């Protein structure tokens, strides 16, 4: 055994990471592969012991802590050398969950390994995090770096061949991760690449490299690098703003305080003179090696691409890699610079979950690999939905066991499995407020059965938060399939099902509040298989928001639009059963109206236990028709009762908020 020493820094854990040298094996990836089997454990809901809306610690560590950590690192001293090493970040939070996969962080060309500091707490809850540290005087060639990381990967595989091994590489570290994956195509690897330096030959720094490399002083180098990284420096300043004080005063102070990272960079004068030239040569070697082996990469790859990267053409490079790599997804960050992992607005764990890249075994399972949303993610959802929520003021009602209708969700059972079955409004706009309300009021995650178009291979986010596609996965959405539906009920989940699917959400003119459900009662039979409680519901309000002026039939009469719709739907390479197969995905033309209000009503829960549904098709069909009838009655009830709501008009609701405060619940009709 070879003991890999750790730096003795106060912000790092003092436990040593034991790592074996690379074993001599013909195919080390065959060991343990017999255990690579997805298991569904009844009752855990796929949460792995995590509480819904747990505190993940994101945002508790900022740029100031990073600056302090860099000062404590003291890697600028004359004696800072030694071999390559791994260290485990000291995480003051809770330990990782059971069966947490290993995440190896591969830093940029600086090699200090502290670039993940802002995410240590959040990632440390669901990963076993290791960070690579390359001492400033270390001159290990790139291929030897690849072998060093490869050794750690093989050791982790020998410990548990079923769990994936994550390689999170930033810039230079992205080249390192790709190279390791190319040398080990059979390994159970997941690559997350943050602005990979595979595009270094097209960097904006290229015209200056000859001058910078020949300079004996870094007084020229430092201002040049800082000018190219201006986006991240501005965000460093903004992150220090205390909103409770005067904005201009705090902004000035925050910018002034950014002298700390400048002081660190000025100390770089004490480093060996050949360091910068060595790092440039190392980058060039990494770029050449990684690009020449891209064809051999078989691992899953998630590329995080900053659209404001002024050092590397990261957005264009992400597109190039997406076309080359076999199993690749891309997440664009519109407002981030090159050092996106130091961007306080970026929640790396949310991106990993939202792109479906978190798993515990060889293949991702939408049920067992689901991590519940955190409190920070719920705040992001509320921010994303704020505008719709303010103009529609959703009013939700539920039915108790005695048939009484009450405001709120107290009529919904507390224990699963529960199947919520209802109608889609136009474009499915009711889904987000529905999911948010269940989290706020009952701390329950609704596992929505959704159309595969909501889970694309390209997603995006900005400083304002993630996009709807990312949120769909984070808050429990799964692609429609019988397997997902079956497994969700088997783990006693709360499942949200719209039998009408896309056809109901993309309705034609004149089909307001019409249930377009398939004739087969299969969801009733599956619910009965697990004794699930069925809760039919209805929702209204779309006719107060807009009117469809051009529907599918109208658009298909326009040659150019028709070709666009057909072309888009041909790219959705998934098999969808039932009525959804007959429905093309499109966006109808809608004439907006003065906003009204959304109303939800959940009917009386229907128990399937003790009913002869599995073997009696007539009984199953009767229950199906009953569920559909209850949903239709809920819709009719709401359409009638909303006429009694004096706050249906947005004017009345706005006046109420002005007088009572925006956080007060707006009254509705008396049920």
C-alpha cells in the first residue's frame, strides 16, 4: 500500500487517503461487474435516507472563504513541492449518504484543488469527495498525471465495482478526465467537464502566449489573466454585498475587498520562474492528448459550458464535443465566466440532478437514484414561478373523508403510495404551482409522469436560476413509461399522472376542460397492484389566461410550419405508447387575456385495497370510469364556484396584496 500524504492545512481533514498503485490486471473492470444490478427497495422512495427539503449547505461558503483558504494553503513557499496527492475536504455538515459514489475533482492547471470549495458541503452530502493537489514545484508530465488518476479510479472500482466513479474536471482537469476515460472505456465512469481546455489552441490568450512565456516577471502576466477573467471578478464583488445595507456603499466596499485575491496573485512573483512556461506546455500536452483520444471515450459526459468565458471558447467547444462524444449532454450557463465553479450563483448539485447524471449503479434509474429537492432548490422554484404565481394566485381545495371540501391539502393522504389523477390545462401550466404547493404544505415530492421532450440533452441556467427542463428532473419528473410508473408505486411514492398527456395539454380550439383520456384503465390496475390510494382532481383557469387562435389543425395547413413541426417530432427518438403516439408536440398560437385565477380541487380519496380489480376487468373499468367522473365533477364544481370568488379578478387580488401584504393568503370562495 502507498500512503498518499495530505497537505496539513487547517481547512482540510487530517485523515489520509490510502491508495494502491495501479494493479496489473488484464481487465480490472470485469471485477465486481456481476453486482451491477439495479435494485428497487420498497419503501425508501429512492431518497436514500435524505429528508425532503433538507439543507444542502449551498451558499454558506462564498468567495471570501475561498480567498482565506487560498491564503492558508501556503503553496507559494519555497518548500512547496512533493508528490501528487489526494485530499478529502473537511465537511462540517453531515456525512455522505449510504452507498454514495466517489467524486474525484481534477483542478485546473493551477493544481491547488481548492476550486470546488463553494460546493464541498452540498456535494459532500451525496458524494465521497476527493480532490487532486499538484504541488507548484511538481513537474509530473501529463501522461503520468493520467496514470496517477487512473490508479485511483481502479482502486475505487476494486472496492465496489457496482458504483460509478465521477471525474469532475475543470478546464485542464477536463482534459485529464477525458484522457482517463479514453484509456478505460469499460470503466463505470461519469465525467463532468467544466469549461474543458480541449479548445486551448483556440483560446483568446494564444496571441499573448509567446510574450508571456518568455517573461521573467509575472507583472505582465497577472494583469493579462485578470482582464480576461473580469466576469468572475465582478461576481466576486457582488457576492460580498449585504442587502441589508446601502447597496452602493456595500458594492464599493466589496470591490475594495477584492484586493485579497489580487494580493495572492502578486505573491506569484515568488514562484519558480519556469512555472508559467511549464504550465503552458502542460496545457498544450493535455489538449493534444485529449483531442486525439476523444473517439475512445465511452463514458457518460456532462459538459458545463460558460457562455461568458473570455479565456476559452467554451460554448462552441461544448457543441463540438457534443457532436463527437457518444453519450454526452450539455448544460449552458449564460451568465458565468471561465471559473464557473467559483460563481456563487451556480449550484453544481442542482445541475447534476437536473440533467439526470446522479446515479448509484451502472445505469441511471429514475426511481432509486432520485435525490429529494433541497430547501435552496425550492427557493429557486419559487423564484422561477413567481410571476405566474403572482398573476394567477392559485387556490387549492381538497375533500376530506366525510366529503367536506376545505381550503388546502389536508384531504390528501399523508402516506403513499398515492396516485393523483387529473386534467391538464393548456401547456400544462398548472404543474409547477401544484408541485410547489405540495412541497410547501405537505413536504411531499410529486413524481410527475412527463413527456420525454421535457428531458433534453441540452439544458441551461442563468444567474436567475435553472430552466424549466432542469427543474422538471430536480422536482421528481420522470419520462413516461410503464416501468417508471410501476416502480414509483412500488416504493410508495406520490405519483402525478395526466392520462390525457400531451394531447390534453396541447388541445384544439373548443376543447377547454375536456378530458381526453385513453379508454384503457391500465393505471387503475397498476394502482390496485400496490394498494395505492387514487385522488382524482380537476383544475380550471386557463380560459382566463388566454385563447387558442391557431391550433394543431390550423398550423398543419401552413407548409413551412408543418415541416418544422414534423422535423422536430422526428428528433424525439423515444417510444411512447397509447394515445400520445398520435400527438405531435407543437406550440399553439395563444391570444393573451387579462389574467384570471387558477383553481384546484382534489376529490375524495379512493382506496384500491380489498377490491377485485387485478383479476376482474369489469371492476377495473368501473373504477376507471368513476375516477374520470370525479375529475369531471371537480372541473364542473370549480367553474361554477369561481363565479362567487370576488378575488377572481387580478385587480381585486392586487388591491388585497397592497392593503394586506404580498405574503398574505388571498381569500377565495367558500366551498
